């Protein structure tokens, strides 16, 4: 279940919801650290591009899963070199 709303998160109603539908819900990876890394174009919090963030609410399940797969790859190709600057490319 989506615990807190971030940019593009679906807001779940307080009323009961169909369990099968809930299992299919893929929440936004937004962690409310919305700062873009200019060299990479990725958000330093969720690792998505501006286009991916903007399109998230309209994406189908398979599209969201594809992006989530890319995020792991993006995180793996970077390293946190200092807390003040956020994720940096390994070559930096």
C-alpha cells in the first residue's frame, strides 16, 4: 500500500477497496527529495527523469514496472560521494 503521497502518487480512499486492485497498485518511488542532478537529469530522491515523474500518474502497470527496473540500474551505476551533493556518477 502507498504509505504517503508524493508527486504523482495515487491517493487511496478511506473506504474499503478491492484487494485485487490494491495488489496491482504500483506506488510512485517518490521519497519527497525532489532535486534534479543536472549532469544525469535524474531526481536525487527517486532516480526518475522529469518526463518519467510527469507521466507516472498516466502510466500502465507494465510501464511503471519497466521504470522501476531502470531505477535499480541507475542507483547501481552511481555512488554517494558527499551528503550535500547527492548521487554522483561513479566517474565523478
